[in-house]
C-alpha cells in the first residue's frame, strides 16, 4: 500500500481523503495544516502543523497538496527533494513561468508530479474524445466553455489569499474555471492566439477578476469561446460544446448530447455521481487519483503530468496579458517571456 498524506485541509481536502480511502492501493497515514483545530476531523491519522516535520518523520510514498496556489511550487519542491511523489490540486502553479519550474522538478527527478484535472476522466468527456477520434464527424471547428457560478464576499474575506493576485494568480480563470480551459485545449489542440477581457461584476474588495470572456484561435484554425464568472446566482452546470464539420456535441448537467446536421438531439451518456463531493467538482477525483497511484506502482506516465497541465497556465497568462494590454496576445509571446 502507498502511504499517503494530505497537506492543506481546506474545502477540497475531504474529496482527496475519500478518493484515497476508496483506492485499492493507497492509505491515508498523515495530514498537515497550520490550523490545529482541524485535528479533530482526522482522529485516525497523524496530524502535523509543519510540513518538514511530517516529511521527516513519516515514511511517505505520496503527498496530496491542497494548499493555496502560491504554495504549490515550493511545497512540491520540498516533497520531491525528500523523495516523495506529489499529487497537486489545481492549479499547477501561480503562472506559466512557475509551471516551467515545476516541469523542471518533475523531469529531473525519479518522482512523479500529477495534477488534479479530474474532469478529463469524466465518462462524458472520455466518450466525447472517443467519438471525435473514431467516428466520421469531421474536424473540430469550434469549442465553447461556459462556467456561471457564484461566490459570496465571505468566500474571499474568510480566506483573503483568494482575492489577492500575489497569492492566487487570478480569480475565476484559475480558481474555478481552469478545468474548462484545460478541457478546451485538450479538444481544440495547440492554441495560437487569445483576446480576453477580465473584469469584476461584484462590488468586492478583491484584486482578482470575478468574470472573464475570451476568444481563442487554435493553430489548426478552430475557434474557441470561453466565459467564466463568480457573479451568477448559484453554481450552474458547466457547459462544454464542440462543433465539428458534420455535428455538434454538448456536455451539460453531466450529460453528453449529440446533435446531427438535421438538428436531431440525442443523449449519448450521463456521468455517474461521486459520493463525498460537490457536483460542480466533477465526479472523477477517485478515477484520477487511482490512475496516479497505479502509475506510481507501475512506473508509467498514465496520469495528468505537469507537461499536460502547462497549456492551461499558458491560457491564463495570455488572458491576463490580453486584458491588461487590450490586444490580441500570441502564445509565443508568453512562452518567450
């Protein structure tokens, strides 16, 4: 059994605990958080308030990082240097440049760094990928991603780092809707250009955006449209749509729909819900974490690697630059610094 630990016991950590407990080759043996009051939630495992102390004392195989964004790279580095595999909650890093530093860590070590883009393993998304690859639907011509959620002001005031650019790296684009950006680039391919506008619709005292819209141009000629907001009335279902030369496919309310050239709509598949998680997290944390654990034991790359997670960071940096400079940004500008 792989000896696992969780660092950071915030909102998403129970989802990781559930997935670890549900795995067939992982066991949660330790947790770490600066808030000692959280110890009572984990009575059956060792509790630490210091990362180094935990890494030194526990003989760990894998650590789950569920920390604020600005801590992802430094804590990943510490774990890798201690000889422990790392499973990171999204985002990969604060920005693309820091993501490249994480890539260097992973490529120059025998220890793996996986990234939590669990929606890649939703049954609906995998079936969509299969249909696009195996059936005669034509080339992808457009991809759309819509995320309309709600975050009250207390979301930012109770954890101020979420509203501070230095510590969060952005708002809705990096904290809520990064999964949708990731899926868009998986479907559309390498991105060439971006024009975006980031703004705030809510009167909160925060530095990061609560709303974003963007057009992406893919190198294969396909077009992408993206919108995310935390200013809606509730956490509505994410919508992901792909238009091909012959048909249209839409994932919404955890269902995959197919619309043919005559406008006939057909339900292809519905995701199974996952216990112990909010519906808008997606149902596939357990599948992704199990895959990562198997990759550790079998020494494979069959998981979401740092290299695969980098394009989403590139998209985020391009969106921020485009909005700030009010112009179209070519991805090469971000890549070349």
